[in-house]
């Protein structure tokens, strides 16, 4: 390529983010390796190079990028890009390109693109963000018609329970009881579906007709079956069940049973909507009713994960459900006990306070009472707290192992008592006080007198702001939790026990970022509680750079998303969710991104140490 062309390419790229952040020498080398292509509008041969993914930079013209189903993903004009998703993920190209206006396009091959990513973090972040934005656009489109486009294979609740036609009624009745199902699919020698037996069949065709328990299933099973493919839409399954007045619909993959959809599954699919779920919570007058509704929360989590919601969105939505359950339990208690004798505020601490709850959440709460609360008043509030704490436990939010709950006398106090607690922790930062900081300093008023809460919060913020000894000790304690990375970027994993070859995503990844955000918020006397909002505010206040804030936010989102996907998979498999991830289960790209996320946390912790712990050295 002649030098004049290289100069023109270099000049153009220098005006396009993120090329404008590359060092001049790097930009010059990149420009010399660019290839040029010309596309004509309407040319059917103008497609992406499926065999060799590359980055396309539009110099002139206009283009549309659509997915394999024809959904519009992006409109690209001069200065815009396409082709980068496959370079980032390593996945095969499935998108389609349409040329709207004749255009000149610069092309960078995969090796050059990866070299620029390695050489420049802003370059790398730019395209990761662009990819994330495109995915969010696609998710918003899908969410608009989510219930109509959801697949049957996503909603059936368990693997198929099957039997053979020569088995007896007694055998299948025992099988149904053991497996706790209301129907069994009958398969032939090739594993193909050939019949169905339901509990209704046993009542009508066996008991009512006086048949023997040794009757073979072939004599009573339904053979004129209505079934559906796992790839069919939930909407189609609903129509079939309505048209045929049936309550069990076999789901097939390649002719073999994959599962069973019941009317209960369809109802659950409808309930996997946070707005509907919260509305249902507000109608429950008993703890038993709330307990029943709360069983839909795991399905809500799975639904949000499948819809591609961000970890931040999922955390906020799950916390909103917890808040709704808490408020309804408070209303139930006050209906039973009568009006509260004095003003109060129900406080949420920890993950509920930060609004970042996941699949595993125990209780962290307290009661803030007005200054004039008496011992007699406390009897009322202890009964109120008992109803709420017991109710939350029955709804799946287990009692706090450390007893940080309103039912505990120490965490149910008048305003003066709470102020004394917090000021004691700040002015005398003992080991126990620092442990409390990770829970109590993330507090939020869920219900009650917000002015009462604001008084307490402002007292805490004023006392913590600029308190060098407290902040130094808080930082030193926080730095005990480090990302699980050793020399040469090797993951440091558990060596024995139940979680061998895994690490705790919450303890070693998410909590260190929460700690960093909390310390900066307390140092500034901020009333902000949410971790990502704290980081943005710290950047605005110039406590940290905007670049560092964005990096920490990206790292928090990435690790939290891995955690949610891991927990969602465990719930779907019928396992108890946990926070432990084996890195070997991730793709090579995800492992690389995880190392990058941990590197961001390590760097931020080093900066935190330099800023706040000098007085302890």
C-alpha cells in the first residue's frame, strides 16, 4: 500500500474512537496493515467473510447488520464498526450484512485486532462495551414478546418419568408416588413415545372399573396422544392444551420424551414476571400465602437469566421482591397487633440494603424506633419482628447465622441506641466492629419513617467522613479478602473438601469490590448504598478516576453474572445453589475475562491501600 493511502487511513482512524486512544506508533502500524473493500448497495454477494472473522470499519456508505432470524442488530454509518462480536467470542459468524448505500470499508484481520486489544485497554473495553450494548438491544427486543417467543423446553420442570407398556398398574402407581408426578410417559423398545398414563387414568380406568393391580399399562394407557416439540413456543403449547382440554402435554426431542409440560408449568411461566409476582404478594393475607407465592422466585431468577438481564438488573429485581415480602409481612403483623405505638423504620442491611441479592440470601435486618419508645412499646415491636423474621424464613430467606435480625434485642433499638452502636464502631474500630461494617454500613429503609432513618444515616455519614483511623482500619480489614489469583495469573482454588478445584465468587470477587465502593462512600460522607452507584459517585468526586470506576463496574457485573448463571443452572438441576465456581467449566474467553476482572480488583485494592492505610504503617 502506498504511503499516501496509509496516511489517509491513519488520519481517518485517528478520528474514530477507540483508535484515537492508540499511541501514534501503534496507530501507524495498524493503518499500514488495513485492507480496503468496496460494497455496492443491494449486492447479494456483499456478505461478511464467514471463514475469516475480521473488524470492518466503515469509511463511507451505510450498512445494516441482522441476526440469523432477521432481527436488526445495528445500523452502521461512517466511523462505525461491524464484525467484532465473533472476534471477541470466538463463535462462528451467524449475522448477515445488508448494504444500504454504496460504501468503502477498511478491514483489520483477526490477528491485528487481537494485538490492538492486548496493547490498549481502552481499545479492548470499547469493543467489549459495544458488544454488550448490542446484546442489550437484542434482549430488549426479545423481552417485549418474551412470553410469546419462549420455548417449551425452557419451562418444563423436570426430566421425563417413563415406563414400558408391559409394566403393571401397581408398578406405575408406585413409580408415580416415588417420583411425585401425576403422569408417566410410556415408551417402546426404541425409546419412542407410545402412550401416556395419568393419575386420572388410574382412577377412571382401573379403580372405577375394578381392574387388577396386575393389569398391564398397555390396557389402560392413552395412545391417541397430543405432543409438542421442545423447540415449540409456549404459546403453541398453551393453545394445544386449551383446544384438547388436557392437563399433561408430552415434550419430545427427535421423537423421544424430553419432559412433560403441565398446566402448573404454564402458570409458573406466567408468574415469572416480577410485576405480576409483586402484585400477587400484595394480595396475600397469611404467611402461608406468601410462602406459596415465594416458590415462584427461583423461576423468576431463571427467567431473568434466560432473558439476558444484567446482574445489576437481576439483583435489583430480586431485592424488590424481598422488599415486597417484607412490607406485606409488616402489614400482616400490624393487622394482627394493631397500629404501632410509636414511629419506626424497618432497616435492611447487607445485600438487601445494597439491592444486589442473588439466589442465596439470608436475613440481615433491624428495627429503628423513635426516641420516645418505651419498654412496653418494645414488647409490641418484638412481636412484630417475630412475625416478619419467622415469615421471611418460611419464604426461603433463612435466619441470619449471626442473628442480625430485628428479633434480636440488640438490633431493635431507639434512635439513640443505634447512634451509639455506629459511633462506637467508628470511633473504636475493633475487629468485631470492622466485621459489622460490611453488613451494617450498607443500610436502607424498607418500610416506615424515612425521616427517622435519615437522621441515623446522616449521623453515621458525618462521623465516618474523613475519619482517617476508622478508614485505615476498615481498609486493612477489607484487604484481607483478595481475588483468587496467584503468580503467572493462575487461579488459586480450594485444595480439598466439597468445593475442591473451585473458588467462592462472592467472597473472593464480589465482596472486595463492594468493600472498595463502601470505603470510598464512607470517606466522602455519602449516603449512597448501591455498589455501582457508589463507584460512579466516587469518580464524580474524583476519589478514583472515571477509568477505574468503569473497570470496577465492568468487573462487578462480569463476576456477578457468572455467579447468577451458575446458581440458575444449579436451581434448574434441582441442586441447592452456592457461590463456588470451577474455572474449568468456563470457556477460554470467559477465563481470560475473569482474570482481567480479578486484575482490576487487585489494582484497585493496591490503590486503596496506598490511599487509606498510610497511618497504620
